[in-house]
C-alpha cells in the first residue's frame, strides 16, 4: 500500500519566543515491512535542519534564534507498506517458552525486558497475564493475541484521560487511557512474562484516499493559514500519531500488536521510531526561551494513494 502522510505541529506564543531548539522524530523507517520513498521537513520561521541516525530511527534537529510568535513544523512522507498478512510466521500451536529462557535472548534484548520509569512491572500485570494465558492456546503468539484482545476490552479509550506522564497505576485505577497507555501496559505485562517488547510510534491508515481529500498546504511565507483536516477516527489512531507494541517471537522477528484497536499490525501501519517506552520516541522534543503561556495544535492526515 502506498501512503502519504502529513503531520503539522504549531506552537503559538502570547509574546514572542526569542529562541527555540528542537529534536524531531517523524521520518518513517525503512525495513522489511515498509519503505520510506520520500520525506520532507519544513520549519517556519525558516531555519537549517540537521539530522542523524540512531538504530531506532532518524532524528532531525534545528534551532530558531530569532523572535517568533509561532513555530510551525511540517512533515510530509511517502511510504510503501509490505506487511500484507500479520499472521505470517506466527506459531500458534507449539510451546516456545524455551526460546525465552535462552541466556542469549535475555542478554541481547535486555533493554526490552527491563522496567523503565513509564513501564513499571506492576504486580497487577501478573494477574492480567494469568487471565490472558487462560484465554490463549499454546505458545507466546497465542498469548499475545489474547493479551491484545483483553486490554482492548478492559481499558476504555478516552482522549484526555491521561497525559504523557501518566503512570500505569493511574491507567489501571481508572481503566481508561490513550494509545500510549495501552502500549505501556502491554509492555509491562510482556516484560514481566520475559517476552522482549518495545514501544513503537507511527501512523495508522483508517481508510481515506488522497483523491477524496485534496491537501491544503501551508504557504511557505506564512504561518497564519492552517491546513484543513477532516479525519476518520475508527479505528482509533488515524487523526494523530499512534502507538503500539512489537514483541520478539521465537522466529527471531519482531511482530506488532495494537491493543488500542485489538489488531495485529498490517499494511495500514507505518512505523516511525521504536524504543523502550514513549520517552525514547517523542515526535517533537525541545526547549524555548519565551512566555510560559503557549498553545500547541497538531494535525495529522494519512491518505492512500494506490
């Protein structure tokens, strides 16, 4: 599937900001599941943009050293996805627990087995795992499918219920959250079961075609006009960056599970970055010198070209 992605973030300040420095993680990966054919990053006010590569994805960075009332960061990507059958390679009938007991697995993937500040191995995750095991057949893949389904049914998707600093304890208590929370909770369950698991940020195509939604691009010489975005929200994740989990299975490959939507990742998913938790993959991270009061607006569109 050929997908075109538009991601615009704007910061507006009550009085001019005099300096801003940012890292951006918005460029899709190229791997066995997808190929990034084109990526363009535009910043207004105009400023040079630099980049460097990490094993987990490409990072762009820039600084604005002139006074500005607004900062606009616009990313446009063209990606071809290849993952047609999410069940390909899944072992659903054999006990593969011996794979996870191998010292080489625990040593090589230790960072995706250890707890983090956002992925604490809460005792409640053991009870969740017990329930998922009862609903599963034999093997880790079957367990992960059951876990994905279980989290989808017991946690309500509720935009605004949490923020980037919300804990697993809070999500468990209120039984609601956003895709980031679903991913963190699933990571905690998997790691407590000694299954290497990593956080993935990216995009989800929800059914729009490019010819049905002409794009209004932001003028290069102005940040006063905003593109108009009309988005579907079913399945959840089409109107913003999405998050899901990849788990290492006994075939030695990473497979994607989306507990927010009760789905295995397929050609509708576009990976951007992966890491131990959200802290490794924020789309934009930065600091600025200016007024405390500011407003942020994010608009995302994922369109199919073919």
